[in-house]
């Protein structure tokens, strides 16, 4: 891990990258994108994005501080996502999309809802990945899932995240599954659900974790 030699920067005044067609990112850092009241500080996509050994750092937006993904397919391998800030989805905001992540590290992303990832109608798998240090003022320090989202953690961890409700994850009208020694630990909620807050319409399964 670590910042790549190739750097694209929004200079804290504009979004770093917009992608309406399929793109591949490799060995690159996208940083300091600011979408202001818009979406996707470092990346806004409505298509297919494959990112390998890529760093997303210090993005700011209303939705998706680092990445906003709508009706998209997002594949991440060996990606770091750091210090994103948003109202919804400090790291990633994903709506009606697919997220496949392997060896993803998300650290210190903040929002009101979903410090790490905000998923609405999201189908996702996180393998050998870690979300830590996420903070949400309202719900879901690491994950906020709703709208029939279905996310599986495989050998992955949600650790040391915090929120008012659902320090690790908030799940409503959605499904969260844990397999292969996944771990939710050290998360804090000031009100309800230090590890996971399951609303009445949520589904949760845990196998081998």
C-alpha cells in the first residue's frame, strides 16, 4: 500500500474524476477532490470501474466523499480509501450497483450516514478487507445498508468504527452476511447497536465468523 507515483488531484476545489464509460485504474492516487454539494469527491461513475493498487484520499462531497457509484459495477483490488467526508457515504456511496472488493482498506472516512459505505440497492462482497476508524454522526460507522441491499463480508473486518446508532453497521430493509472468519469488533455506538443495529426489516447471517 501507499500513495502511487501517479497522482490526480482535485486541488480541494473540484471533483477529481468523472467516468460515464468503463475505465481501469492502476497504481494511481486520486486525492483532494471536492464536489461541494454534488456527488463523488474523487470519483463519480455511472459505468464500470476496475481499480487495482489505487488510493482514494481526502475526497469531499454531499454523497460519496471519495466515490459515488450509481447504476455501476465497481471492482476494487488492493485499494486504499482514506479520509473521505460526506453527508452520505464518507468513503463510498453506491446506489443500484455492484461492489466487489478484495484487500480493500477503508480508514477514517466520515459522514452522517455510512462512514465507510452507504449502500442503497447495493449488491456487494468484501473479501479480506478492513473498514476502520469510520464515523457517522447518525447511523452506521462502517456500513449503512438499505433498499434491499445485500452485502457479504468474507474474511473481512469492521473494527474501531463509531456512530450514534450502529457503530459497526446499520442495516434496514437489507441483508448483511458474514463468512470465513469475518469480524466486527471494537465498534462504539453512543445510543444503540455498538456492533450492528438491525432494524425490524433487516436480515443477518453469520457462518464461520
